[in-house]
């Protein structure tokens, strides 16, 4: 038995998948306009998800008559912690991804429930192929994260698992919370022996642990290899500045810095953004737009910087909080409001690039009342 | 003079200074108001409220006895003060004086609060570099990360007492008058613009959604009225942004009641408790004894005080959840007796 939302959800997934397949080839030649599809998603979501409907009412937005994706009320990421943001009932969940833990425990984590992973997987595959492996259909995948079986509720774990399967299989080197540095060295040696380029997929804190533990281990990878790193530290390792970590990773794996690229994603989204230095080095992306710290969104994601205090849209080039319209978020919220500071850069038509600037710098804390940062870190 | 009498005398001298500072006509009171107006981040009315209503200006014999019992005697006592609430230095120094006649203080340069005045008048040493020796007591106020760093750097044998961050919670029992409780809670939220470790950030209203909604509306009115008389200090950009995002989230899950100096968020069907910004922002939810205990369980170790209006099963459940927390009637959460550390969790923590 399926719910009343199943048929419209299926139809929207089909439309979104058609959009993705076309947009990856030519963002200017999609089967329908971005705004029209985004608004249809928002109308469906407002009809099925009380939180989206309440937000629209609070903003005084009539989605029925809206014409621009910018009119869609963006759901703050925190809402995924406070209530269920899903157009379908829980018994139709095929995957529920949770945000990473804090010392508040499991109950306080945000959750993103998916009725199907097909659209998520399509988007991840298409954009990964564009910016992570534009030159190869198969790569040895070395994953510095736990296998999906150990973290079935992690959207990152799900993506890494799918990438590994897609590219011919991979080895996972974080088990029961412990990094297997020797196993990474063995996988690197195997890649060197076979002269087969590798793709390292890693969280930033796992890379720090690897670098701290490598002591004499030979991690060099053969030419053509690359490293994707993602995420922050949240108390799971010492903090390392991005430039410093990238240089150390480049040195350890013998991979040019241009081929060490960052990923920007979050549980509440279904799409990812990447640095484009690898694709640019391979001649697959405009070199002028490629530098570390700048992340390209796929053509099915639109990023707007909004004023941090009014949440009103800002002009491209201004620094504000990232508001993302992600067409792949079919059954949750197509527009997401983050707390991350970005500058949206003018780029190729249909492609948004953002400069990621981290969280807003606050004044140093006053007083002894607890702050959110005090709550970060593993449970 | 017996040692205990000497310790008591030193504490009483600090309290006597508090009385002078609270007095707006006293030269020390004038100096404090001038200094805190520059450094505290509070409005001038907020400084006045802090000094006249929330500074320790008296101590009963029983409280003094309790304070002396709570503090271990040491040959020397060192006090590290973070950018704490502006009146906090008085209690911190009183605790130091209860420990030793030799007290050395390192305060925040950015926000020294009352420390310079108290140190000068009491003849204590202000320093940038503390040199604690084995056997000395070292009281450090600040974030848990700061306390951990100080512990790690302290010489062997130094007895470190960490006074970390925390928060208060308000419980409105099912027999409480909502308007009176709202007035009282507003009086607990506004001091120090909610930046104290006793400041209530959550309000759990026993009963159903409608009762919580009525309380949120009453609290909105009370905070509006109080804000007219005691405006909030200026907000930095990060705090204003955090308030905007919190408000937007509440638009999605419930309701927000926003005033020029405050925000009340109502979540009628809470799944978890998000930490609202510490800037006169209160998160209100309905709760039963069972649901309240579940919601608060992740926060229990941070609770410094439980403020209650009325009596009921919810209040009993929360009190059981946080045995070290102070208990106070609403309206008195920010006026703990001078009977030891303001945060009594410190008394239960292991010392090294």
C-alpha cells in the first residue's frame, strides 16, 4: 500500500531525473525551466509537509502564483532536527540519513528521509563523473571512512559506497572507529604496483589521523591519482588549516595539490559541490574559474547568498549565508537555508560557483552560558 | 584570630565592597558603572540592573558557613576569570579569599568586569602570568576547552577547580499561574542579557500545546515590557544571524514571538530541544514528566539551575535529572545565595 503522495512523487522524480540527465550535457537545454520544476517541487512539498507549509504561510508566500525559485521559502537545516521533513510516511522510507553526532546524542540529530535513492544516486554519479573522474571510468577507490554497513544512516557513507561500487570496487579503512593506516599503505602499494590511478575518498579528520599515524608508511599513489576530502573536524581530530592539510595530503600521496579537491555537501541536501581544480587540470573545466576554496554546484542546484540577519537575497559577489535550491530534494525541501557563509561567483551559464567562507565570525563569547560550539563533537 | 574567622572576615570584606559598588552614589559604584558601560556589552540600564539586583551585597551566617565549607583552604589561591558576566568577579574572588589570604587574579582584558576594582580595593594581585605551585588552588572560569587547557598546563600538585559553562531551565508546573510565571521568568532571562550560566534558555510548560502557547504569549508580553525598561545591549553580527536562523526554524515548526529586545520560540510538538542564542531568546515547549525528562536528558549535565513555578510531576522529574543543579523559584534564578560556587556542579567534579 502506498501513500497518496507516491504518484506525484514518482512523477516528480522522473521529471527531475530527466532534468539532471539533460542539464549535465547542456544546462541551457533542459526539458523544462529550473524555476518551473523547483516551484512544482515546492508546491508538492508544501501540500505534504506541514513544516514547509507553515514556513510559506509565515513568509506570506503564495506558492501557487509564485514564478521564481527564489520565492520558495528556504527550510533552515535545524528544522531537520526539530521535525520530520518528508512528503511520505515513515513506512515508505528506503533510507534515513542523519547528521553527525553532537554531545546531545542521537535524538538531537537531524534526519533526511528518502523514499527513493535513485535521484540522489543519479545526481551524485553525474556530478562526480564531471569533477572527480572526468578522465576515467574506473579507478581504484581507497576510502578513509567506515563502510556503509557500519554507518547506514550517513549520507556521506552512502555516497562513498556508491562511488566505490561504480568505479570498480574499493577498500574501506576505517573500522569500528579506528583508522587502518597500514591498510591504506597496502592499498597504495597495490595501486603503485599495478600503475593504476586511485581515488582517495576521505573525511578531513580521517586524513589528519592518517597523517599523524603514517610514520614511515609509503602512501604514494601512481600518477593520475586524486584525493577528495570533505567535512570538518568537530572535535574528532586536531584542527588543521585547509591549505596546510591539502599540502600535507599532496605530499603524503604524491598527488599534485590541484588533484586534492574538497567536497561541500550536507545531510539535508541530495547534491554535492566540488572544487574544480582537478577538472581544470585535466582540461575539463575553465581554468580561470578553478581555485581551491571555490566549489561548483551542479546545474540542478542554485545557490544564493542571503543577508545573515534578514535572510533576504543578496547580489552575486556579496558575502552572505548560503541558500540552496536543490532539485534532487524531491521528497523533503527543495530550498535549504544553511548557516554557512559564501560568496556566489559569476560563472558559466547554468553553473554556480561559490566561495566557501565558513561560519560567521562572531565576537568572542561573553558570559558563561553555554554556546552551540560547546555542544559540538562526538557524543 | 582563628583561621575560620579570618576566612570569614575576608569574605565579608568582599561583600561589603559589593554593597558600595551597588550604590550608584558611592565613588566605587560610579566607577563600576562607568567601566562596565564600556566593557560589559550591556546597555546602561542592563549594567544598573546587574549591579543593583544581581550583585552579592549581603551574606547570611548560614550561607557564609556553607561557602567556607565548600572551599578548600590553600596556601595560595589563583583565579582565572574569563569574559564572564559582569558581576561574577565578586563571588569568584570571595571564593578565592575563602581559600587563602594570598589571592592572585588574571582577568579578561576584553571584559574584566569588576575584577580590577575589587582587586585594588582588597589589595589583591592582578597579573598576566599565574605561577601556581604544588598545593596551590587554581580556580578557572571559562569554557570547558579553556578549563581542560589550564588543567593540562598546570604543574603537578596544583589543585584545579574548573567553573565551566552551563544553562538554566524554567519549569512551569500545571498549577502555576501563567502570567505570573511569565513575569518571573522574564526577570530571570533579562539580567546579563541571558549570558549567565544560570540564565534560563528553555521553558518547559507542563500540560498541552495550548497551555504552552498561552505561556509563550505571556512571556513575549513580559519580555517586551521589561525590554522597554532595560534594553538589551548591542548584538554582534553572528548573534543577530543566529537569532534570524532560529526564528526561521521556529516559523517552520511552530511559532515565534519576536520583540525588539527578545524572541520567544514555541515548538508545540518538540522532538528535541535546540539551543537558542543567548540573547534574551527563550525556547518554549509543552511537556509531561516523561517527555520533559526525555527532552532534557541530553542537557542534564549542563544544567546549573532549575527554576520552577508551582509544583508538579514535571518539576520533580527534572529535579531528579539534575541533582547538582540549584533550585530556585522563577524570578530568583539569577539571585543565588552566596553559599559557594554559583555553579554547584563544580563541587561534584573530580579535582586534580
